[in-house]
C-alpha cells in the first residue's frame, strides 16, 4: 500500500512524539497462504530504523482472513502484532469486516486495541480501544478515503475523522 496523506488531530503527546520519530529505512517480510477457497493465513516481520534512534524497531504479526460464503466480495479478518525497541513495546489487535462497493471502492468496519508498554523501574502501560469505519473510493489508481472512529482511553472518549488519498503505482 502506498503512503497516505491525511490530517489527524492528535490528542496525546505520546502519539505525536511517536509520529514525529519518522521512519528512515526498513525491511519487511510477508508470507500468506490460502487454505481452501475461503481462508487465508499470513505472517509478517518488520525491522525499521528510526530517525531519532540507532536502536532498530522490530515487529512481528499474524493475520487470518475468512471470506463470508453468503456475501459476495466480503470477508472478516483478525490480526495481531507485537513490536519492540529499547524504549517501548506495542501490542495491536484488530478485527474487521470489509466488503467491496461496486468496482471502485470498499467499506470496512473495525475494532482495534493498541497497547504501549514502557520498561523501567516502574513499568508503565497505556491502552487504547478504537471502533470505526472507513469508506474508500478508487478513481484511476487514486484512492480517496474517509475514516471516522472513536477511541477510548482512561475512561475518556476521543472522536476522530480522517480524510486523505493514496496513489498506487500498478507496475
């Protein structure tokens, strides 16, 4: 998937700091296998170097996708990944429903968990839960997307709206 350009209001200094780190370079290995006509299982691994640290950031993940027999071009998927570097670790879990809207787009609804873990003399943990939906429309390789979500952390609710575009090079 190509890079996405979007506006997002960050409601936590932590998320802004992680976003500002920037990714300089990295390697990703991904493998998926199809079991029967409806089930796909995948694993992936990533190692990235960040602009503010010489310590590499590593991530491992697994995913499962199942096509729904009674609905054309729709599937349910679940994925889990964990990442770590010297400063923090994350755990991400997501389940989503995705369906095609004609030939030029798709819709997905999702629930996601994002947890940060910080090592140290007193381990710190920050968990967030998201629910949301995304509508994507494709016009000649240009994907326009709109995402609406609610996130929950520390007994507070944070609404969010993102809009943007992705350009895919089909080579």
